[in-house]
């Protein structure tokens, strides 16, 4: 079962390259499925915080300005070592836009905190391409 957490005013350019209204103080949703597979010192909320910060860093590194969008991200961690992120943007008028799933594999070792950063960089790559 996924645990749901809300974060406010995410300062990343998550959907800068895409259409939609940029507003501030919108609540964004992050869920983590398979949280029991996170490293022992990280809970679901911390995983979302790490992912969002690493995504903001990756987008800033690629030269994109910061903005805030209304979105949800579902992070899935599978026992066999795959991490996936599915992003959905809530557009004005109630429509949604699904982005391609980003995934990384961690099969040769236990998952580490930096793997959330690798996943965030993969998402950034989709968003800036």
C-alpha cells in the first residue's frame, strides 16, 4: 500500500518545458510504494523530499529556471531492485498529463539514498528533452 505525503511549493522546474499555468503554493503529492525496501535510515517522506530536491538540482544543472507546478509523482520500489517514477501534471480545467515512466535498476547491491538522485536525474532528462 502506498503512503501519501503532501509537499507545498516545490521549488523545481519540474514541468517548466511543458504547457500549463505556473502558480505558487500548490500542494503536490508524492507517494512511495515499496517503502519497506528503502535504506533503513530513510522513510517515505524523506524519500519524497530527497527525490524532489535532487530533481530540482538536476533541472537547475541543465539550465532551467525554478517554478512550481501542480503535479503528483508515484515512486515505486520493487524487490528485484527497480525504482520507477511516474509523473502526472494536473492542468487547468481538471485535465491531466502523464509523462513517461522513468526507471533505474539497482540489482547488484542494496538500494542507497543516491539511487533516488539517479531516479530524479532520469526524470529531469525526460522533462528537458
